[in-house]
């Protein structure tokens, strides 16, 4: 059934007014509560995109962020996905970009991509090995995975929020894992990824993500320095 032009215009007008209302409300209600890990992660991601210069990108676990829209603004052809029905108890709508409802551990996405981005997402997926294998299959030969996640070189933690030292006391419906060299080795053993780069960042005085006093400014450290976050690039050979 074809919708009359007058009705389409009225719907568009109402939708535009509602989005403007939401944006204005968010603008007025801004309150500074500190910076998070996104400046470091996004800076790393865009440096790598500039170096690799891909055409097609799959962003896994977009959530409500504007990241796919920003990458599309740069000219990349972007597909965005999230497990919108299972992971988000109340459902999820992203008003910045079209999101494909997809479980990356059992993906229905077809095709191949020059780059897959997975920014602070893998730690929330219990079946992280399945997710990494699915991502591998979606990369074209020579393609790259740009991944960020909580990380400790020596020790894996299934949920950092349950650690006594964690500053987080809320009961989230999801876990946040801290991966280690062991899990990285498992990903490389399951699929012939090649590890191209790792950056280590310290955000807290404690050993794991959210543990101990937060630093006033994150510091990039070496592999032997105390760190809780890792940014890495893996390639499909």
C-alpha cells in the first residue's frame, strides 16, 4: 500500500521534532562524570583505518553509539550489527545508524569485509571463541580485525565486576571479562589470525579493569607495565 505524500510528510515532521527534542534534552542534561576508555579506543581505531585504508567495514556490537555513522562520514561502506533482542533486555534502537540484529557467535551475516571493528564488545560475550571464529570467516583474505577489550597479560578473569577490588557495584545483566595472553593464544590457535599490533593502557592502579583507584589520565605502557586495556589488530592470512 502506497502511503500518501501528505501522510509521509507529517510522519517525517513528527519524527524530526522528536529527535530534536531528544538531542536538546541530552544537551541540557550534560554532566561531567569523567572520561571513559573511548577516546583511547577510537583514536587507535582511526589511526589503524588511516594506515590500512579499507573500503568495507563491519562494526560488531555497535549498541547505541554513533561509531558506524562517523566511519560512514569518512567514506567507508559500513555495516553495523548487534544482538539487539538477546543482549538488550528492553530492546535497542540506534538513532544514528541502521543496525542488523545479529548474534556474532552464530551470525547470519553473509559476505566479506576489509575490516571488522569490535570496540569494547568481546568481553561481554561468554562464547568469545565462537565470536572470534565468526569474525574470522567474515574477513576477506588480508582483512583486519581491530579489537579493544579489558586485558591482563598474565591472568584471565571471567567477570571483573565480581572482584572484591572492583569499583563497580551495580548488577549488570552482562559480564565483563578481562582477557589474557592465554585467550589470545586460543583465538590464534582456532583460526589462523596473525597478530599485527598490541597497545597496552593503564587506567587503574589495580591489576584488573575497574580495580583500584582510577588514574587521572590513562597511560600507555609496555607489555611489562601494569595495564587493564588492550587495543590490538589481527589479520586474516
